[in-house]
C-alpha cells in the first residue's frame, strides 16, 4: 500500500492536470499545492518516477503515468465517498468534511469503502458535486459552465462547487446555492462585477469571483421559469 505522502502527491497532481491543458505540470505549481519547497517536491517526484507512477522531465515538469492515474483516482474515490458518508450518515456539515476526509482517505480499507458505497446507493458525486470515480477508475464528465458565464434566462441546476474552503461553503449555503438547486441567471452587471440569480422568488447578487466557483448545468425543469 502506498504511503499517505505518495497518495497525496498523486491525488494533487491529478487535480492539477484536470485544471490545465498543458501536457506537463510545472514543479513549482505542485510544490506550492503540497506546501513544500521545490527541492522537496522534486525529490519526491523522482522517487515516484522510479516507481513508475509519474513521468518526470527536468526543467519541464511532471505527469502521471497510467498506473499513477489509477492510484490517484482510487484515492479520490476514497476521499469523496468518505465526504458523502460523513454528511449523509454522520450528519456533519458539508463545510468541514473535506479536512476530515483528508485524514480518513489514507486509512480506510477497500472492504469498508465498498460497504460505504453500497450503503450510499453507489453515488456519482460527493456533497460538493465532485464526481466520484468508480471502482474501475472511471470518472463521469463534469459541467464546464460557471455562473459567471452561464446563459441568461435559462433554467439551470447547481452541479458543483469547486472551492471547498469552509467559509466559502458556508457562504454558498446561506445563499441557497448548494448542488441540486435550480435557478435562473437574470442579468449581469459588468460595472459592478456581479451576476443576479433568481432562486424561486428570491433574487441575489453574487460577485463574479464567487460565481466562477459554482458550476451549473442545463435543466428542463419548468418550475424555475
């Protein structure tokens, strides 16, 4: 079984790859995300390369191999299923489960994980809308539109919140913008850098920075028109 440090590097590298169109992830970005100096990150990446989990190019960057990606997806599966279990079964607030799952993801066995998956009904997303990889490492597509650039006047559903900082999640919950909620973007105010969103009969103004962190998908639900 890989160490928790190895799992953390592979998971964060996978997430960085999903956020970038570049073939290789810069070592500086990986080091910053891991909270270490570049030299420490480079030493770990070289060890991961020796194990066949990443491809490393000096002065170029790093990328997961097929084997490294499968291990990273398994860690993500544990993390996101644990988050959902903590919310749905243990009734913890969704704003705190990310940090709890960061610890538990390294110690939970595959047997317990699959039992959790069964109890939860084989869910496809976690409490924040992040896709849960299957046991075979398959990840479903995620919506690309954020509230910042979503079409005006169209029925939409909140699909994912990509910032899991507790304060931001608590703010989103107060606004009523949790995953599954339906809404309509009424207008944008470029001068004020805001977007007005209607949820039922309530309209709220949201800053563009916050709106960019909320991903939405189209819905045919006529109730929000």
